[in-house]
């Protein structure tokens, strides 16, 4: 099973997203890139009662300038230095009502809209949070980008 998961992730990183972007865009691991990504997922039922909390891991990103265009258009949390590198940070929140997605496993996906189309630009995995009709998934994102 572990081999299948690793093979799937490697295979996913080799698939260009021709249908999503105008040019071929590859999914790449965040590790070793100019991005550092973290996400906490909070799932609540239709009564706003807490169902579960999970921490995202193993993030990948779509290798496109669209990410930077979006991040540069929203307010950042600030700048800081760590281990001789400079970063800009964003703390962002996205909520998704899970209507029509019964039984799906919630995963962290950072979705942005560009010219009327929704794009997933960061995606990861997490411990299983299985959703029901009417649940709301709120994802608290921390995104860092290395700057010169």
C-alpha cells in the first residue's frame, strides 16, 4: 500500500495539467521550492458542531506564475528572515460547504479564481476527515514565499 501511494504521488508529479491551464503546468513538491505551505483543516457539521481537525502534509503546487499573481494581490502578514533566507508570509482562510460531496475525504486544496475559473494551486494530504451533506470545511493556510 505504501508503494502504491508513493507511486501515485510520483506519477501525479509527472502529469501536465493541459486542460486546466493554457500551457502545460506540472505538479511539483513544495519541499525545495520557494514556497513553504502549511494547512489546518477544521470540519464542522450542519449544526456547527466540531467533527474533526486535521493537519495537512506532503504539499504539492502547480508550477505557474498564477500563484504569485494571486499572492501579490492579497494582504500579506509580513516579512521575516530565517536561517539567512528572507520570506513573505500570508495567513489565509478558505471555507467550503460540502454539499453534494457525501463520503468524500477532505483534503487541503488551495483554490483561487482567475478570469472566472477556479484553480487548485496547492494541494496536500491529511488524516481522513470524511464529510457529510451540509458539513463545512474551513482550511487555515500559512503560505511563505522566499524573496530575494
